[in-house]
């Protein structure tokens, strides 16, 4: 049972279940006094530039394959290639726009997050959902955020909640940790554990809203690995106070807490390659920005009125509970007239899975959730940008089997002596353009990183950046086909009605043995062996497919090497994948390592 002393007085709030069919609900948001007047022009420019690139590449490919006649395989090749190329062209144009926005010093869209400058009028609940997590680490992050808010003198405006969906045997430890926090934090902090995990994280949040939401104006949505600076949290609350039509502010978290080589690699990639793409996304998203489910500040009543999620018709994996709920919730808020913005700000962090396998397990859940979105594209009242976001999320996973199908058809055509995508006549045009668009965003990220003295310093200097890129590029090339095949296998499992289960995310790694790795990558090795055997029959295609063949054959060893903390230390010693995210990360890591909030005495 939930014990009253752990929780404040209840302040019930209605959260009606929304419908996706029928007449759209009446907008309830106040009329916004602020907006970007050229937002439609921005979006038209993005779509037109993407279309021009995709059309140019498709035309060049069509002329090439028509040189020796047009067969059934050629038709399939063109049908698959056009949307895939449009997808990578979209990403390239987005990054180019973002780079120029950053290079010219413009702010990409919404107002910058202000520093703590005036009293807050709204009360904020900081929500930390947990599910069988390492509570020492969770408590360290909560303590850091609460101390930062207290240092700014804003404690009265913030209450913290640990919302547990953990197993019953975890409750004793969680309560002990919570008691330790209550004794040392200036902000109020509460704890409750649900006995029935209905609806996963959305159900956890909905239960809190219906019981306690009426007492708060805003809620800061976190994940168990989230960390945010006090100035960032308070500044976002100030924006909400000033902008009554804004319902959600999504920050862009940076990766911290890297120990394995894989984590250090992903942390470097997000730090170097992320800013141009993020700036582009903010530039064209406007008030229809997306929601990632964490590190976001939300207007409580707007969310309760707009975002009660129904069960989807049919059986899982496509029916049942909405898994990737965050993008849908952003669309539901916008449907009611509320503005949803993304803000680029400092001191907002998250952790990354320690291994490729752990990332794939998480990716499996996202894949199923994003495929569910295809059934919501027709939802009444959704803004067309929100529909585009739903479509792009699903397309990101559907692209993997399509790329593999494209390779398979090209191999078949090459083995039978026919012209295809991978041939001598197209290798200097279409494939070169594809490679340029794939790696162009990386180049822009590097230019952005080295062009500023402070950024260069934070990343270890220009030599360290270039040394890191020299390892990142081959690793990315080899890992891409492995990830694509893994996603394809997952999609096949989803299509066969194998639903994703909700397990706690692994946030640490002691390395992986080959016995753990090989069963997961046997199909990758088999696919690589097939390409290797066929190589003498298609020399030109085989040369182009060397990264794919090598990536599949070497997949187990790449997974094992990147999962190693020793390899992570090796990279750090050689100043590879260096990132310095500032004082917030350093203090948080020190706190976490020292376990400052320990429940052992309370348990005794």
C-alpha cells in the first residue's frame, strides 16, 4: 500500500482519454502573442531542397539503369532508392541549415533560456520515474538538481517526486534512499511506488497527474538517467511563466557518464555532430516541436486536458498501449492549440547504453512504438508537421530493411551481369553523392567544433578532434550495416507479433563475452559470408560492398571491443573521443561515484 507520510495532500486533476477519430477537440490554449512569421517559408525551403536533391539523384540513377534496358529489377531498384535517398537528403539539408544558423550567430528559433532573474510565479513538480534502477545513482542526480535549485534561492517553487514502478522487493531500498534525501535536501521530496504497472511510464505519470497534478503549474519530466542544471531548470520555468501559450519546452540533452568505448564514442558524436542537426530541427520545427519524453518542462493542466492516451485497437505489438508516447503527446498538445518548443540550452544531460547490444534492445522498443505511429497518421486535428514527425520516426526504422533490399537487388543484378546501383557507370555519380550526403553532416559538425576556441578546448583541441573523427568514421561505416540488419531482424519479429517487453535499461557494463555476443550476431556473420562468397562473381559491386561485408563479418568483435571499459580508458589515455561537458557533469560524476545519499544506515 502507498503510505500517506511519503506523499503530499492529494490535489486531483481530471485527465480525460483522447480520441483520434471524429471531430477534433476545440482548442483550449490562449492565443499566442509570439511566433516566427517566416516559419512556412522555412518549411517550404526545407521540402523543396530535399526534393531537388532526391529528384537529381533518382534521375541520374534512372538514366544509368536505362542504358542497357529497363527490367523488373530496375523498376524495384528505382522504387526503393527514391524514398531512401529523399530521407538522407532531408537529414543533410537539415544539418546544412543548422550549420549556417549557428555559423551566423542566429538563434535557431525560440528565445534563449534566461538566467535566474526574477521570482517564479508557478510551482513545479520534478518527476523522476524509476523502474528497478540503481537508486544510489538516481539519488545523486536528484540531490545535484535540488542543491542547484536551492543555491539559486528557488526551493519553494519546486517539489521532487520519485515515482516508482519497481518490483516489491526494491521498495525497502528505495524508501531508505528517499528518507536519506528528505533529511538533506531543502526542496520537498516525495516517494510512491505503484503496485500495478499499468501503462508503463505514461501510466505512471497519468496516475500522478490524476492524484496530485492540481497542486502544480508545471512538471519537469525526467528519466532515471536525466540530469539538469539549476539555472536551466529555473530559466525554463521563467519562460513558462512569461509565455502562457507554451505547453512544453523540450531541451536537447547531451550524453554524459561514458565509461565504455561505445559510450565515449556516442558521447563524442552527440557533442560534435549533434549541434548543426539540432539547430536545423529547432529552426523549422517552431511551435510544432517534438517531445522526447524526458528533460522537458510541461504545463500540467494543458497536458492533463490534452494527453490522456487511449489503448490502440487490436492486439500488441501494433495495438494496445502506445509505446512511443512522447511524439503523440506533442501532437495532442498542438491539436489543442498549445505551443510546443525545443530549446538549445546548456546543462541538460542523459546517459547512453553501454554497449551496442543494450542500444539495440532499447532500439527494439522504439521501433515497435514508432511503427504504431503509422496508424495515427490519419488522427483528426493533427498539425501536418506533427504528422511528418510521426512518419519520419517510422521511416527511420523502415529504411533499414529497404537499404538491405536495395543491396540484395544490386547484388542479384551484378551477379547476373546487369547494370544496377552498384556498377562502374554509376559509381562516380549517384554513389558519390550518397556518400557526400551521409557524411556531410559529420563534416559540418567538425567545422563547427574547431571554429570556436572554447569548443576546441572542451573537445581536447583540434588534433584530438581529428584523431577522434579518424576512428569514428571507420567505426560508423562498419557499424551501420550491423545496426541495419539488427533493426531488420527486429522488424520481422514485430511483424510476427513478438512484442517488446518493458525491462529496466542496463546502464553499466563489465564487458561482453563471445558466448553472449555470437547468438545475437549469427545472421550478420552468415550475411557477410554470403557476400564474401559471391565477390568473385561481382568484382565492382564487391569492392563497393567491402564496408558492408566487413561490418557483418566483424560485428561480434566490434561489439565486444566497444563494450569494454578498458577500451574506453585506452581511448581516454590517447585523447580520443574527448568531451568536457563542464562543471555540472564533473560534480555529478563525483557525487555518483561517492554515493552521497546512502540508505544502508536506514535499512539497518
